């Protein structure tokens, strides 16, 4: 955490470049048809569904054979930071217990 300021200039430059191109930056997770997953910061057009989320909304886009030209979007309220943190912690406890930790 103490080293986060080291990336401030690069992050600000990336944000400024995206804005200059009429885009926004969003963290996006992807899962392709082969099961390969990726998560990262991507540039998206301002008209993209992911560009206009409100507060703690979650959004999922399904691109399939049926929904290839116009992907299916599911959007709604997320759990919020406290509930999400509790869920992540519970998942970590389950993983630890599954690996033999005494809880």
C-alpha cells in the first residue's frame, strides 16, 4: 500500500489518454468460450453498458451465438463494500478449511 503513489503518474496518464479518446477506464473480468479468464483495466467507449454503472451496481454481459450482435446485459445492485468483503473473507475461510486449516 505504501508504494501505491509510485503508479499515480502512469494511472493519471492512462486516464487522461482514455478521456481524450472519448473513452472511460473500467475493471472488467472476462471468460472466453475456452474457459480462459482475465481481469484488468480496459478502455471502453462511453456508450458501452459497462461505462455507465451507478454506485455499487454489478453488470454481466453475455455474448453467445444467440446474443452475438446485441449481447444480453444483466445489471442490478451489488452487495456493497461491507457485504462483499464479508463474502470474500468467508470464501478465504472455506479455502483454508478445504486445505486442512483448523478454524
